C-alpha cells in the first residue's frame, strides 16, 4: 500500500475483497440493491482490458489508447467470462501500470457514483489499496472444494463440460497468482470483516453482511 497515495473517498464505500468464486460479486450486488448504492465489479475492468488487449490488439503498455477505447457500455455487451479472458486478466492484474490505470477509474467511481449516494466495490485489493478508508470492509472466502463445485455448476449452466480436478487446479493457480503477486497481492485488511460462505446461501450471506454493517455503526442507510 505504500506505493499509493492514501485516498479518502468522498462518498460512502463498502469494499469487498476475497478469493475467486467465493461469492463476493453476488454479495456486492445484493448489498448495493439493499442500500440503493451503486455496484462496481472491478474484476470486470481487468477482464475488459484483457479483452481490449487480446481481441482489439491494443498494446498493454499503451495506456493512452486503452483509456481512449475504454467504454463502460461495451463492458456490458461483450463476453468477458471466457477461459482465455479469465487467464489473461489474472496475468495483467499483476502489472503495476495496469493497476495504476484502473485505480484511477475505480476511485473516480467511488467519488462519483451514478446514484450520488454511495458504492459497493468488489475485487482483490479494494480495502487494502484502492479505497483504504472505506467505511466498511469485507473479506469473502470459501473452501476451495466448494468453490470448485460452484465453478463447475456455472460452467454447466453455460452448457460447458468440466472436469473436477482440472477446475480445482485452475482455482488453486488463480489463488496463488492473486496472493503472491508483487503488486497489490490479495490480502485481508486488518479491519476487514471475514465472511466464509462455504455453508451459507446467498440470502444468508446477505443477511449476515447487513447485520455486520449495521453493527459497525458506520452506515445508517440500510432499508429495513
């Protein structure tokens, strides 16, 4: 975190970090809906850059062109969940120039959420680097075997066959890349609230998160 200037968000932010397939994205969407906050999935930003680099053939070092081509509307239209994009996004996420480029975009969203109320931002380094003074920080995790089964289910829903051990291997490799990269590794902030979703439904995870937010006393905007 010492490589980044300490940033103070001007609007309330709930920062959600965690491992892949742990349910942090779904939780972020549900909390945002509960609070009437805006949601930003920062993982999609990295996937979108991977898409621009691989499909639009933009040099990853050319951040000026990446900025010119960056289109939030297009993010919603293209398939960013392919195995190719997933792997490349994880690789480029370890590069400082890419992370610095996207940190500016994420912080701008935090300061200027479309609703004007606040935001829920999920990713790998939101509470530790991007929004270090977020009002509430969560770290979401789940047993790797549970996450593997979830990933298999997601693939089956898309009509794609998968082999358990191969999916497990991919998730373990992704965890290792996220946790061991030199720039902004996946870490749990000392003030983060840990939620293990291994045995929790999406609804139960949301209920627990809302209870923890309420208990923190830092946000009084929950719609009851």
